[in-house]
């Protein structure tokens, strides 16, 4: 019996603007692209350590993407669980 395997890649784009870091995550799942957004804001009084803003914004974007992907799966499950005509 053949096994189902797939490789999915997530593109993660980070943008820094002053004290704000924004992240945009994109997952192409064949018939559609799922996107997630994340933002991190540094207190102007804190030290400027860009890696921390990157990690927070990226984590939040991936979390947003995960929630959207789970919502798509839930909708697909509901679609096949409904009784036919």
C-alpha cells in the first residue's frame, strides 16, 4: 500500500521598521496559499536586539498560520461528515 507523503515549505518574510518588526508567513498547499501575520514592538527604552523581534514576530506569524490551517481542515472535515442527499 503506497504511503502519502508531501513536502510543504513555508516562506517567512521579516520586515523591520523602527521599533516594529513584522512577519508574513506563506504556506502553499497546492490549491491555495495560507498566510499568517505577526508583529513585535520593542519598547523604545529597551536595548535594540533585532533577533528577539524577529523571533517574536515570526512565532506569531506561524501561530496565526497554524490557526488558519486548522480552520481549513475543520471546514474540510465538516464537508465530508455531512450526510449526502
